[in-house]
C-alpha cells in the first residue's frame, strides 16, 4: 500500500472545532562564529499541524470516532479537516485570462501590506460552496470545479486580461499522526483521547 491513500470524508466537526494548531514552516538555522545566522528555507509552503482532545466522549459519539479511526487504518489514509481558523476564500483572484487557458488552480494569497505574497493552492474544496466571477461579474454557468484537486475549468477560455476570482470554502487534507488510539476509560461509557495529532498531507 502506498502513501497516497485518501478518503474523501471530513473529520467530525464537533471535534475539529476545538483543534489547536496551524501552519508550520521548516527553517534550518546555522549559528555562525560571528553571532550572525544563516537561515535555509526547507519548505516553500507551510504544512499544517493540529492537536485535538476528545474528552469526554460517550455513546454514539465515541463509537463514531472509533469507527472513523478504524476506517482510516490509523495513519494509512488521509481525510478532510475543517480548520475553523482558516476555511474560506472570499473573492480571491486566482488568475488572469489569456484567450487560451481553460483550467486554473484555485489558490489563496496571504499578503500583508508591503510583504511578499504567499500562495497556497487549495486542493480540497467544499462541494456546493463555489462561486466564480470574471471581471467582477458573477458567472452562474460555463465552468466546473474538481473538488478533490481544486481545479477550476471553463467551457471556453476566459478573454485575455479577464480577472478570474473565486469564493469558496475549503478543507485541509490531513492524516492521523498515530497508529494507536490511546484512550482512557475513567468510567462506564466515558472515554478520553487526548492530544490527538493530525498532520497535513501534500496532495
């Protein structure tokens, strides 16, 4: 079995709502004899990490989580996670038409005033949440979105110079970072599973 397995299902939202985490970059820092630093950027894009606590959980709620973990075979299969801190794209400009291209990757640009922009490709789009505008005009038809890859395709190429903007909701592709469900059972039908680690997948 390879590492590309992904199940197009969302982690229970009542649990992910309490998740702690966010984007992590990787930077190697070398301390020089002069006291200066040499910094090497290892990743061009952030990888998100989350920690959730399932505490306490009872009855059907616990059984649903138990079933979810078994279905993913621990770390083997990825799944969707709603990051309540960052799950929306609102009229985000993703590209400009050139009379030729018909397909475009939905992306989000993070940019503070005067800073370098950082592009994040959005791969797991929430079905039914997408709206598309060309030069600010809403287009109801003439396009489709692959919600598994985040690719927006037009029936005909947008005109040269046409600004393509998208609004949508998106999920983060993640996996469990453990093969062990280490749950505590302090009482009848009461379960605690603390510090459940989830890590973003490159897809």
